[in-house]
């Protein structure tokens, strides 16, 4: 967001430059979110593998 603040502060920044930076920031946020979800899924899978099965019902 520092880059965006710099662009907004510059009087000669164009609307397109600001729009491009917002779009870039949104793409980066989406990419990081996807990576975090993948990491969380892996950690959950490892955690589930290391725990014994709980409350298995017998019929």
C-alpha cells in the first residue's frame, strides 16, 4: 500500500497509474490468500493424520 500512497501523493499521477496499482495489489492479495489456504489445508491434513480417530461409532 505504500506504493499506492506515493502515487496518490504525487500530483502528476494519472488515474490509470492508481488503478493499475490497485489492481496489482488486489492480485497479490488474492495470490497470498490462495497460498495461505493451501498451507492451512496441508496443516489440517497433517494434524488430522497425527490424531487418532475419535468417537468411532459401532452399529
